[in-house]
C-alpha cells in the first residue's frame, strides 16, 4: 500500500509532523528539521513546502499555490516570489530540479511532492511518571512517533478546500491504526522512556560501555582534539579522563577496562587492559579487529586479522574455522558467554550487512539480513534477543530486536541516526544520537613553498559536497570533474554513482559503489552492493554498463588502470593469498603481477604502464614491474607513506602520511628528495577523526579530499523493552 495517501495530513488533524527521508516538517512550530537539527527556512517557503507535502503525489498548480499561500487576489511579483520559494526549498532539502528527490516541477502547470510521506500522529499528554532520584532524566530529545504530544496551538497553514477531502482519509487511517493498537496492546499505555544526557561537548562518541557499578566508560574526540577515554555517572559534572590516548572500548570488568588501539596507522590493532582508576596498560593480543570481555572478566572473544581474512576466536586462542565472512563490527558475548553476536559487513568500507550469531562450537546463524546500514549491537538483559540499530533504506537508524529464531520487532524509532552502544543487565541502554555527514573539498595550487611567498592560488580551496553521504572516488584528468558515490537517501537502495563537472549539478551515471575513473575518462569502475559482486564498468557518456567477471578472486579491495585504459589492476584475494592482479577488459583470466601478500590500498600505475606501487603489509612500498621481476626500492620513501599519484612526467611520486591532517609529499624518484606539497584537513575538525579518502589528478595541481563528520550526544535510556 502506498503510504502517502493514507497519511497525508490536514492542519486540523492530530498529525502535525510530516516525516520524509531524514527530514521532519513540524506544522505546529513552522520548523524544518534534518536528523533532528533545525534547517533554516523562511516562513513563505515553509508554507509552500507544507502545502506540497500535504498533497504528496498530487499536482499542486501555480494557481492553487497563489490562492492558498499568497491569497487569491495577489498577482504582483507572484511568479518571482514562487520561484524564490521553490529555490529556497530545494536548497534546504539538498534537492535539484533536473534530478528531483522531493519536489518535481511540471512545466507551466505546477509542482508535485514525490517522496513518501509519513504523518506522525500526536497523542494526548502522557501521564506523568513518578519522580526518580537525582539526577533527573532530561525530557525525550528525539521522541518516538508513538510518544508525540497533541499540540495546543493552531497550525500555520490556513484551512482551504484541500483539507476537508483529506480529512476522511486521515480519519479512516486513524481508525484502522487505533484498532490495530487495541488488538496488539490492549488498553495499557506503553511506558515512556526516560533519557539522561551524558555528553554536551561538540564531537563524536566512538564507543561506550556500562561498568559493573553503573559508571559509563566511553571513547570520544571533542572539539577536534584526539580521541580519549572518559568515565562518568551523571554527565559533565563528574566526568573524568581515564586515558588520554585514544582507544576503542572493548569491555569492562569490576576494576579494569579493555581497549583496542594501535600506535600508528601501519601498525596492527592491539587488545589490552588497564585499571579503571588509572594506571599502565597491559597488552594481551595483537591483530585484534573486534573484541568483547565476559561479564565475570574470565575470558575474551576476539576477531583477529589472519592475513587472508578475519577469524573468530572463542575464547581467545581457540579458533572457530569459517565462522566469519567479511568485516566484523560490534562483537558481543551473550550474558551466559556461550555464543557471540556481531554485525557482518560483506563489502569493505561499507556498513551494509547482517546480524549474525556463532556459538562456542562454531555453529553460525544469520538472524537478520538485508540492512542498508548497521551500527551498534548488544544482547538484551535476558540474553533471548539481540538488539541493534539499523535501517534498510537511508541513513536514519532505529533500535530493533531479533530473537535467536529470527523474529524481529522495533524497540524504538526516532529521527536521526541512533546508535546502540550497550545494554545493562538491569535494562538501562546506552544510546547515542549521531548527526552524520560526509563532506568533500577540492584544492588547487602550487606546492607549499609558493603559498609561503603569498601566492593566493596556493590556498585555493572549495567545497564540492553534494547530498549527505557522498563517497569521493576520483577526479577527471583535468581536475575539473569529480566522481563520487552516494549511500544516503539520494543514492537509493543500490547506492548511486555521480559525475559532477565544475559547479554544475551532478549527473547520475548508475548504481553501485564507484572505485576509480579510467584514464581516458570513458568508464567508472564500480562494484554492486549486492551479489554477484562482479566488476561493473559504467560509461560516463553514451553506452551501456559492462560486467567484467574476475573468476577465482575474492572481494576487490582497490583498483587502478593502465594508462591506455585497456586493463585494470586490482587488489584481491585468491584462496588464502592476496596480491595484485591484472585483468584485460577484453576478458581472459586475471594475471598475478605481485608476489603473494604484496598488495596496495591504493593502486597507482606509472604513466608508461611499466610499474605499480605496492608492498607487504607493515612494510615500505616499492615499485613492482607489471611484466614480472624483482621490485625496485623507492629512494626517499618512509614506512608510513601511502601512494597517491604519479606526476604526469613519471619523475615524481605523490604520497600521503597521517590521519588528520593528512600530509601530501612529492618524492623525486631520481634522487629521493621529499617536498611537502600540502597539508589537508577541514578548518573545523569537530567530529572529524580521520580523512576518508584523498585523490589527485595527474597534473599534480588538482586534489580533493573527503571526510566524515559525526556529532554525537550520548544518553542513558530507561524504560525500553
């Protein structure tokens, strides 16, 4: 059933909030919110948007808009005023006229709102809960639709001929909804969750756990500083720093906290434990990607990097073969310690995935699948359900429970990206509300020394962000075009691949996850987000997509091109080994081009097509001949260097170092001389922990970088069942 017709609101009805995608339109207050944050929109554009959303799926003519918003006798400057309102609406929503997601233009007729609308019903004032001991929980910051209160004030929009004919549909929907509620819940009112906010600074909460005595341990980075480990009971008044060296919280015992951290980007992740009261850390195991500590502190469950893939150890040291596949996040031991649950992501770097359990004997079961985004998991207090936060479309996550036989239910849904961190045995929940956005910026100019001499071109930087969750893939050869993917609402279930030139709106090329652009600019190499995950070449102009199977190879982790665009070079696994392979676009079997366990996260091929930059894990990069043979060392290279691009003349190699800021260095391959080209970082670093991706055009002048910004609020929630 199409949800728009049944839930279209009237100003006189109780459904005063309209939800579409990540937006909420509050007809009571005249406010537009995105992920719970206020979006600036003037009153007249708000009225136009409200009228269009109220008639979702239907044409609203220009005459209708004049009569309902401006008044029937208004003619002076109406066209200019309406065009201004539509422009402001599209700017606020991140929409565009030639590829609309929300507001569609019907030339010379009017406009139509095309996104699905959910009308949120209001309820009478809830019965006040009994007082609790201080500190008193704050009011619900992101109410569930079932907890919205009935507003007393009148709506901003005038009543008109549109509203009466929709009231009947609303009344019917309300009757059906109330009947279903009565059948499912009886007459009892659901308890109202209470939220106690713990964090108030601007930044990102990476992980959090309850301690045995009710204290909360969390790792966060505030105001652009590095990540640190904090402990609190009531919020900022009693927050203390446990460890200033950033780490991921992996478990808490009565007196200790277990964390995962690494000393440098090229070093493996190490599991360790340290006293809650402060003191030296003791390392336990290296190569640990995820971990959890049993409630009694007697053993660990871990997922470790095994070179050719990840392996589950339950307990630590006891390997369960073939228990995991893909990237594992949020590994959690059951209350009884007899099994683990985790989020499994099959595509590297993507949070699409499934909820999986594995018992101590290695029996594996997928409890829930088909999720477009998953982040955060914990066991219910009784251990009979796995709770997690996820969504099957878009970026807003809801708290969901699944039983061990696969039965699902929604525990709590609110606007924004909710992330589950922990569930206490007594039932309290650690829940974060994250505002997530990925941003892209482009830079152009000479090297840093020129900037030091006052060259204004050296500091030229511009924002090239579009949509909400863009994934930077590549630049065109002239540096004036950018290829990016979108995994948010604008991308759709299969994600979207876009090409944007100069300051023009982006053109959608197809579906999938973009990797790189071919040197001749004709193809974007991509991977679909669902099986089969064969390589797909998407044309940037006229033509049809081409599927390029890679028989015998596992997931593609990186891809590059030979200069003539006839062959791709991929980093992939083949059985227990991983290396670089060359694959002709004309077909045939992939050809190994590097020794076993010599690979690259970014594949950079020399302009003459003879060399590729690669190296063993945790070792320095070198030049490997594509035709086979011994590698050639690179003069001036350092262990932390990551390849970025060759210069157009082949005489220099650009490399990057660091996480934030990222340093871009130019290495002269003839003599090893290093020159700092630029440092890349957003001016506002709050909520930004690392750079997502850096790309450079071969001219050595144009560069772009992308980074994710996450701003978190951490809450202790009581009353969720």
